[in-house]
């Protein structure tokens, strides 16, 4: 708290430092020759920030005084500066230790002080707060002197004093506007025209204060009472204004009633049209209330339906957006897969959300199903294509031309499909559960088996990437 004044005091002492020595050192020379003074200044500022000056006032002030005296002697180059600095350092260490003892002994007091400060009591009621702080500093000095029992005796009183200031500050913040509004109403003699309403406002204000007195943490509850007090005070002021207007207008009783009925009709129109003022006033009000309640129920029902429709619409929009995004991703993946293969290796087709790779580049020896090493690059490309769709299932199908018996072609197509599937699992590192294989023999030709070109097209392995 006092660090603001340190350099001012120090500067004044440096000016008068000639009394200690005729030689005068510059600030840079002082810092170089007496580094402990700079370290001590930092320690004092840290202690000040930790309020050691309040909790252990006497020791802190002695340490600070020795530091200031050391600065004076340092300006003259005297060795006494080091001695004073060591004394100040020892005093500050004692002050810090005592401050920790104070925090242990006066925990409840310091907690109450902290709450009061958070409520703004130290600024709103600075003089009263400073008086309690003086008692706190004195108690800290007692603890330093070993008079712990004396400090304990005043502990409860200090806690109560800080708590009282906290509540006082909270009341000012919470109830200030309502209190001023009620005071304004009283100055305008509103209590002559709307005494019951104004009394209700005063009662709500009193409740707000009582809530804080009972529990300073119940600020929300107190604020609710204060707001109600404000509303009632405003209502009382308006009632008084209306009564004054009636008295000044010389309206008859009949005119006043007609004015009231007109106001009611305008207030509920067009929700309720033409209230029946041929009924007793109580019945008029009741029938209007019933119609308004029915309308409210209808509005609530429609509002609920509207909310449900909006949620459904939002869900559809999200689904649509998600579908478009997924479609765009699949399109990009499909294009990437197409670029992997040359026309001699495979053709790539889109089947809805699925992708079909029709591979012609496999070079199986006639009547055999073993994969040749020349086909490994093609298989690696197929693996890369499948990896574009990590959540897909894979169906591998083998196909032959019509040469050879049906049984032979069926066996060859099944074995070749199985070998390709096994490569994808063993070498391509695909999950076994994702990959299935099947042979179709010569049953699904793409072209006529009467020509060499047709038979070449029919001898193929197809990989269907199924995106579910």
C-alpha cells in the first residue's frame, strides 16, 4: 500500500544525504555497490502487495525505515548502508513470518474483511473501514509481541465489524434506486393518495435489507425484493397522478366509471371485443380473464407446434446439408479413385453411393489363380482406392470368358476373387470382416465371347466398394 511513496521519500533522502558523507554516488553506482538494497525494495513491495504492512504493521514499518535509512547512507558510499540493509532484511523476514501467524489466528477476520472489500465497503465507507483496519494492525502487532490471547479476544468484534460494513455496502448497491424512488414519492406526498401501495413498497425494501442482514450471500433474493419495491413505488406515484388528474378535471362519478370501462375495453381489444358492461364489474373482469386464458392456452399450443416444426425443419436442413457435404466428399473421392488407374488397368464406375472398379489388368496364367508379381502395383492401387472410403464394405467378384467347362470357369473365378481378397487383407491391411469374395464364372459377360476383344473384356476381377 505504501510503495507509491517509497521513491518520493527516497529521493528526498538522497538530496540530503550529504550529512552522512561528503561523497555522493549516482543511482547506478548505488545499485552496483549495494545490490541488497534493490533486492530489499522488491521484497518490501511484495510484502506490501500481500498486506504485510497491515497484518504486521510495526515490524514492516521498522523494516521500511531501515531500508530508507540505508538508502541515505548508500548515497554517501558508507558501509553502514549494508548493515542497515541487513537489519531491514531481518525485520522484514520477521514481519512476513508474523503475517503468516496472523492469518492463522485471524482467519475468520480476514475472510470477513475480504468479503467486505468485494462488496466495496473499503471505498464506500473508507473511514469506518480504516478504523477496523487499525484494530487489525494492532492485533497483528500484539501477535508479534506474543500477546496472542489479546488478539483472540477482539477477533469476534473485528469479524462482526467487517460483516456489518459488508452488509451496509451491499444494501447501498442493492436498494439504492428503490430507496431513492420511495423518498421521491414521499416528497411528492404520494402517501396521501396511495398509502397502501407505497407502504407495500417500503415493506419490500425492508425485506431486501433484512435478507442481506440474515445472509449476505443471498444477494439475488434481496435484489428481487428491491426490484419489487421499485415497481410498487412507481405504481404508487402513478396512482397519485391519476387521482390528482381526476380531482382537477371535475369529472362526475359516472364519467369516472365510463372512463374506466373505456380503458378496459381498449386494453383487451381486439382479443376480447365489446365486453358486456351490463354485468356486474366483477363478472366483466372474470369473463375477460377467461377469454384471455383461453387465448393464452391456444397460443401456447400453437407456439409448441411452431417450435416442433422449427426443430423438424432444422433437422431436415442439417440432414440436407450433411447429405450434400457427404455427396461432395464422395464425388471428390470418386474422382481421386478414377485418376489412380490407366484405361488398360481398370474402369471406375459410380453406382449410387457405391464405387465399382472393373479391373482388366490381372494377368492370371491360363487355368490358374495365382497372382503374378506384375499385378502387385495394380493391387496396391486398388488398396489405395478402397482407403478413400474407410467405412465401406468390399465385395470382390471373379469373372471368366466362356472357354472351358462351366465347372472349371466357376472354380477359377472363385479362386481368383479369393486370392485378390486375401491380398487386400494380408498386404493391404484391410479388416477381414470388411472383405468378401465370390466367383461368377462365365455367367455375367460384358461382351460377346465370339471375339477376342469380347473375351478379354469378360475376363476380369471387379471390386465393389459399398458405402452404407
